[in-house]
C-alpha cells in the first residue's frame, strides 16, 4: 500500500474536507467541514480505507463488525469483506412493525463487536450506539474512527474505558495539506485556534427526578401522583383487569400499599353496582393512599365522550382521579375532562399498532397543548413536560400470544425515561399478587434510581 500520507491526499481529492466558514448543526461556526461519504463512491479508495482501518489493531478478538449509521456503514461492510469478520447492521430507528429490533444480522449474546465510525467529534453518536449494542448483550471494547476532529470525543470514550483507534486527526491532516501547499499558514492558525476553544463537553441527557417534576407540575393530579410516588418510593400502577367486584376489591386491598394508582377497566366488571363496587374501592384507595385511573380510552367526538364520562352506570366523573383517552377526536374532544387528569394514548404496546411515528407526533402536539393532559401512554420517549406511563411490562414473559409485547422495568426507565409503569397480568395473575406487587415496586424504583445516573455506560 502507498504511504498513509499519499492515501490521505487521494481521499482529499474526493472533496471530503472543505475549508472556509461553516455553521454547524450546533450553531457553532467552524473553519472546516468534514463529510466522508464520498469515500464510498470510489471502490479502490474504500477498499484501501478498509485495510488501513483493519491494520490499526489486532483482529483475533472480534466476532462482529458494526458501523455507526449511515456514513460508516459502507466502511464497515468493506472491512467485513476484507477481514471475513461478520457484519451486523445497526438501525437508526427501531422498526415500526414486527420485531422492533435495533440490530439486524446474525449474532449471539456475549460476542465482541468492533465498532466503526467515520468522524468523531463530541462522541455523542458513539455513546448512543454503544448503549444500543450493549443492550443486545454484545461487548464493545474497540472503536475505529477514520477522522478525529479533536474536539473531545476520543477522550470521553477513553475515560469510559473504550479503546479508540483513529486513522487521521485534524491536526495531522492540516500539516499534510500545509506541506502540500493546499492550506495557507493563516488558515492552519485559524483551525488551531478553533480547536483550542471548541472542546465540546458532551453531557448525556439525564432525566428529571420525581422531585423536580413535582416542583414543576402544573396539574393537581400530576402533583398528587408524584407526591405519592416520592412518599411510597413507588412508580407502580397495577392494572386490575379482573371481572368481578370481589376480585377487584381483593386485589386493591392486597396491592394497595405498594402502588401509586390502580388502573381499572370498569366496564369489564360483570356485577358492577356503583354502591357495591365504587364506594368500597374508594375507601380502599383512601386507606392505602393510591389514585384511581380509569383506562376508558375515550375515542369519540367531544359531546359523546362527555356523556360516556359523566353518565351511564359507571359515572366515571364521580370517582376517577384520572382517565385515559385517545386523542383521535382532536384537541377539543378532551375539553370535557375538566375535573380529572387525562393520560393521552400516544403509542400502543400491541403488535401492528397503527400509532406510527407520524401519528405519535400529531398525538403529542395535542397532548402537550391541552391543559387537562397530565401525561401520555407510550412505548417511546416523550417530552418531559408531561408524565410518561408505560404498559407492557412483565418480568417473566415477552408476550401473551395475543399481540401484547412486554419490556422489562430496566428497559423502560433507562431507555424511555418512563415515569410510571403499568403492570397487569404480571401482578393480578400471580399466585401471590401482594408479593408480586412488592417485587415490581422494588424493581421499578431501583430502575428509576439507576436511570437518574449520568453515566449509564458500564464496564
Ligand atoms: O398500549 C397500551 C395501552 C394500555 S393502557 N397497552 C396496554 O397494554 N394498555 C393496558 O395496560 C391494557 O389495556 C391492560 O389493561 C394493561 C396491560 O396489561 P398486561 O396484563 O399486559 O400487563
């Protein structure tokens, strides 16, 4: 192979680095702009690049190669072809349908994965990618990078115990170009000054604590929920999907001390009578200090929703502290829920749900702007202004054979920054619901505390 310097000059001819004044995504003005994607369009260069990257470290240890999407995907593919190390593909976004997998390809738990990145700046996208690969129980120890912009990313990853192997860094690139008459001394000086003043301190996004959310909460029901969560050290909502009054009251009594709210589907109680079902339920809620959440999932025009909320045998308005509602009827359909909190259904947990990205975006707009809304039900992160309720949690199962898809408490608190987890069959179908509630409560609280930690990348 030619020398590294000659190789760089060949790459440079493809227009991968431009000098001048560029406003970056962050708003900062940079004296240079890097885009390595053209390298993939020259097969000879891509192949040589793959070999340069592979030559930087011993390869005996790696079972897999993975590129950070998108620019590093062809590089990782070429490295795989040159080294015969199998490739896995990391998605940028989880699939909407089917498996929801973030990593595609054939791999086994515990395998070592070599990660490939085109340019490292703050290290943010690498940190996020590593977390997702590690979530699949794969190991990452080494990262190869084509160009280091020398703005702190390498140090960040090394401080977390990863080995970062960079083929080029911006200083040596400037020297090569200066020697070759491509860059003036003034330009080099300007770049050096920029690099001195622009070490990006990448702060990982951390979640707000219940205490912070309590202080900022506007709605009285949000405040109450957060207050109970803090007092009981619980973020558990038990879903009481039982069909008789006796079973409902029995469950409420047993799980009451450990939960912040009991979620009902009141229309599945076959022997419902307001006096015999609701009045004792309210007593139990008062005794054990939890709120009542009626999971009615209203989905009609405002006038009909108002009737469904206030009339009929259930008279939900008289006893529920908060209710769930679809937002498909639009903003004004939520106006009728004046005396309760509304949890908007933003995304559903079932396989094949129609709550696509674009639906969720629109649903969130309604939820965020309506004063009655305290939170959303979703399997995806939502803005911190409203509370996130996540059902589909089960420690023992991954599904129910009827389309329900389950996650663990650890996943939803760490990855989604969930506020409250909703557990149904994991508790009420267990042999000992009281003990099960306690286990979920402890697991949920532990996962919440872990999710407050700034540095979730562990070794
Ligand atoms: O997307 C959703 C929304 C809700 S509210 N997925 C859900 O499962 N739910 C409700 O949560 C569902 O109606 C049920 O009452 C509970 C989950 O029960 P589990 O037995 O599957 O834990």
